[in-house]
């Protein structure tokens, strides 16, 4: 903690936390602030999980779980030979987390900071123990240190926390004695001073962010505007920014079974996307994948809205009329292998499993009406390969929209697609397709 306060970027080059302690007493001040923070205890701080030395089996299972969850998208493994400066190293995990606290953190990372970038993976108690065991076993052993208990040092640290700007970003029930002028009071000339100064001055009280010249120029260009953009919420820009910051593309579109994010906003209903990203969807759409979608509870709603807006959809699609039950009966036949398109060869339908999966199964049909936007479903059925060139989904309709199944609506493709849609809208109430 003392090392982090002294120089955050020395531990994590991508850190946004600035240097606050300056001058010849910077290290001493950092240690005092750390001593004060270490002295804080409250019921809200969370309880450690009792731990014991993990078995070799647990550590190996934890290593495999680390790989399965694609933790490498954001982290450098504790036993990695080379570090990636753009990722958070886990070599320091034993130094950061006191005994039992890592196992308390992993199942619910957002417990004390809702906007933390670490998502929730719905870990079981066994998985938490195994993952924590692997990380602890391979992380660097911390140096033996003693936390200062001297009241004078702790009181000095408390004053530093109040006067150094810590409370401008962090929550603590203390009086914040560090203030700066509001942005509206700053003229353009001030945007080259303080924390935006090109040179470091140990006598300055301004936070030291170590901005690059390009970052300073960007901030100065922003300062030259009317700055009204700060009061605007642009959902599609929020989604673009959060997808980048959350490293979503380190999994999506990169590994087999992970759908491309560029399609998601025009494919999935925003309300379903929100529930899925919040961790509220009880089922796993692709249960055959070992990997799992983590939850981002705080970001979910605005992310879903922004992803939909990127494709021109509102945050909530207009309600459809009641299900056309007669059309749904036709749809039930069309997905069957008895005179239909044999959709059930690859797709399950409720309790009924897919009958002839050749390479990769499709998502259970019972979930489709709940997940998919109707325009996407229509485009997908008309020409799957135009939506996803790598798909294994066959095309059933010709370029003019004609169907080979002339017994249904005289081969009118649009009407057949609508009938299947009405059937899918029944969700868990859909009757099982006939098999003979």
C-alpha cells in the first residue's frame, strides 16, 4: 500500500492514480498514509475467508480455471515468465491481499467499489478456493514488514489523507481539506500549469499524473471548447469506451464460441443484454462452452442501451402484439424434421436435445424469442452467411425469398420466417416439435 501511494505507475503502468506525495519526505509520507489506512477497520470492510495451504490438486485445478475464465485478458499470470505492461500483474497478489482476503474478494469484486473493472464470474466456493490457491502459490512472497502502530505516525497519515487530495476520488468519512478551482474558473493559460505542467515540481501540491505530451495536448484541446460535453450522456460512446476499458474484445471475436461484439447490439434485445451482463440470466446460452460470461452489474444497463443505439435501436424495442398461435403451430412444424427445415438437428427445443449435432450445437430454441431482436432474426434466416461468413447455419431461402417447402404458405419465405418467429416467442411454453 505504501509503495502504491508513493508511485502507482511503478506498480501498474496503466494506473490512473496520480502521485500525491512529493519532495524529500514522499516515502515517509506514503508510509504514514498507508499506516493510517491500515489502521481502519469496519464491518463494511468485509471478512476474510479462512484458508489453509492448498493441495497440489487444488492449485492445478485453479490454474486450469484461470485459463478457462480467460483471466489472461486483463492479467499477467503470477507464474508467467514475461510481464505485459498493459495488463495487471498477479505476481503481487500476496503482497496486496492479506490472509484470506483474496478468497473474500474473488466471488464479489464490486462489493466495495461498484465500478471496479474486475467482473463477477459467479465462482463457487470450491472454485474460489482453487483459484485463490493457484494465485497465492505462484505469486511473489511479500517481504516481512511491520505495520506502524505508533499513534503519532497514524495521526500524521490521517492528516495527509485529508490534505493531499485522496478524498477527491476515494470515500471516507473525513473532512476533505484539499480543494481546487472548478473547471469553469480555469482560463486556457491555467491548463498548462499544475497537474498539466510539462515539468515536474516537487514543491507543487498538484497531483502528478505523468501525462504524456499527447495526453496533455488532448486535455488542452478539450479546455478550448465550451466543455458542455461533460453534461451529456452519449450511450453509444459510453458503450464503445467501456468495451475498450473492460477488454471485451480479448474474448469476443477472438475465441471459438465467443460471438463478435460488433453484431451484439443489432442482434440481442437490450433488456436481455442488460440482464445477461448483470448476471441475472439463470441459464447459460452456450452450456457446452467451458468459459463463462462474467457479470458487470454497474455497467450493464448503459452498456446494453449504448450497444443497441450503435445499431439504431432504442433501449427498449416496441412491444409486439400477442403471439399468433395459428402461425406458431406452423412454425412448430417448420423447425421439425417431419417436413420442416430440421432445425432440431442442431438446436434443442426446451427439454428436447438436438438430434444430430455434427460439429457445434446451436442455442436452444426456447431462448431465441427472449434474446433476439426480430429484424436480426429475419435477416439471419434469410441469409445467415451474410450476417456471419463463418457460420455453420445453412441457408434455406433463395435470393428471392422463396422456400423449398411449398406446403407451407405456398413457399412464401417471409411468411414461413414469421411463423417460426411466432413459435419461438412461446419460449418455455413452446410445444415440442414432432420427430416422426
